C-alpha cells in the first residue's frame, strides 16, 4: 500500500518541479537592472538617515554637553570607636551644560552617593545623596557687559564665581577648602546669586548671596528677618606665579544673631614645572559671632604636580574652626594622585586626625570621568 502511494506522489512532484526548472532556465542576468535596484535601495537608506538625523537634532540640543564622573573608595579608620572595620563607598555625578548665546551657561548637576556622617569614609569629600539620583544644583551664568559675569541658581554655592587663592588639590573634607570654610559660602543650600568683576592688572572681585528661599527649605523667604541669609565678597590678585585673596562673609545664625568671617589665602608656584620644589598654599580664617566666642582656623598645603606620572600632596591644619581658648586639634594628610589613563585616576590617602582620641585613616579612591 505504501508503494502504491509513492507511485502516485512521484508524478505530481515532478509536475511541480518542471515549471520551476523552465522558469529558472528562462531568467538571465540581463533581466535584472542593478543600477535601478541600487538607486532604490540608496534612496531608502538616505531617507531613513535623514529621519534619524532630524530626530537627534530635535531631541538633544547641539549646544548641550554632558559629563559623567564616578568615585569608588575603600579604606579604614583606626582609633575611632566603631570605625576599625574596612568600609566602601561610591559617588556618582552627571553634569549637564547648555549655552544659548555662546557666552552663557545653563548648568544642572545630578548626583548620588553612599557616604554619610556615620560612614568610615566620611572624611573623603564624596557625594552623599543616597542611592537615589538627586538634583544637586541648578544655575544660569551669563555675561553682563564686557567685564562682569552674573549667576543665579538653587542649591549651589553662593561663592561659585569666587577665585580663592589656593592651588592645593587635597581630597579630605577638612583640608580641601584651604582653610576657607565658612567665608566661602560653599554650603550649597537655598537660593544663590552672585557676580564677578574684572578690575584689571591681575585684580578680580566677586560678591555672593545665599538665601533661605528654596522650595525644599522653610517658607521664611529671602532677605527677611525670619530667613537665614549669607552675604559675602572677595577680592583676588593673580600674578604669574603667585596669588592672594581676601574673603568676607556675614552669616545670619538666627533672627537675632550673626557671625562675621574674614579669610586670607595665598599661594606660590615654581616657575618651572617638574622640579622638586612644591607649590605652597596657605589659608587663615577667623569668625566673630555677635554672641559667643571667636573662632579661628588655618591651613598649609604643599603640592608637587609632577612626581612621576602623578601629583603628590601633603597638608596640615586645624581640625575645623577652633573656639578661642579651646584646645587646638590638628589634621595631617598626604596623598598621591596617579592617572592610570585619561579617564581613570587612583588616589591613595593617609591622614591623622587629632581629637580626644586620635585616629588614622588609610583610604584609596578611584575616580572615573567620561
């Protein structure tokens, strides 16, 4: 029976194949038009590319740029209760910048991070906005005339246009502000505004303001008796190998109290790079509150910018502002910043922080920029 079915199927199959073979024999290369087919194909590709280009231009401005950075850190602190264990932390930041005229700049900073006040690595100056991306600052900077630049923003430093005379690039939270902690208005909270002025002959001046009027703060308002405002200014001189600056700030601490801060900063750099002579940066700040005792702090930092392929730095200073008559505690640190490539830098750090119980920290920070 199976043989009988096969005999019936075989002729039918041959009947189908015969016309296909005949058709194949009749078709030649001349029946195709290569130029016409390629033109149609190229036209379709060009049309798709044009649509993609229009989509890209409309979705992201040509004057907008984005930069990304990430920090990973590991280390331990010996001598402080509860911080002898090895800890890790990270920080991540996105910076967006757009220009509308070619001379202005609209900037947004978005970041995240895991360090906090209880972290082993809190001494490193990393982002601490938790694991959630948060807008860390938004500002608009624009020229006003030939010699004046103005900015307004929220959650940015009121001293954004300052030019503090310091070339030390430390990585710790205590010493990286060059002794200019409070007068610099670098808290980054509230509404901010400021301006800088090109005086000429190496001199520049700047003013800044931070107010209690941002959407995430109280409803006290800007420049009111209830709101806590900070006003400041700075005068800077920059020469070929040295610079100096004097900074002033008036910080309201309550509706009836305020503190006045003055800071002096200066630096000197060797005229030739690659020498064994380091640059020197110094800073001193004093605080005069309307109630309470005066405070002061100081800092000295040395930096060799070309030690091997990297940068070596060492600094000493008071551990923050010290009340008049109180015991002075100091912090010492040394770091070496080594660029592995154009986008990756490894920075080992060691520091000693004096207190009622001295502590020693050993940490390594790896930074990526892309």
